[in-house]
C-alpha cells in the first residue's frame, strides 16, 4: 500500500500528442479541470494524469466529464483497497 502523498497532481504528455505547443495546451486544459474540480481530488493522495493523443481533439466539456468520472472511480477503488487493510 502506498504511503500518503502531499496532494500533488502530475500531468504527463507523450510526443504522440504533437508539438510542444500542443502538449502544453493539453496540460493547460487538464490543469483547468483539476482547478475546477478541486474538491474531488484528495489532498492526501498524489495523482499522475497521462494525456493521450486524442485529448487535444476532445471538446473540453467531454474531457472534463471523463476526467471527473475516472477520478470518482479511482477514489472508489482507493476506498475499497483501504478498507481491506
């Protein structure tokens, strides 16, 4: 079981996303999603978000909805794993 984090969110992009400006755009969009949904991100955990190539082609609203949905699922899994100890 991992130790408690400091509430950080790391955002990774692959060169498959495209040029540096396109990778930076993907990171900016994800940072905005993190900021707008701050209550969903647990401060005691560290997260790593890996941006896929299609993330720049996905409308912001859909990307936001998918990120929140995946985060909710991840938090449920974390809760279930924590209860088993």
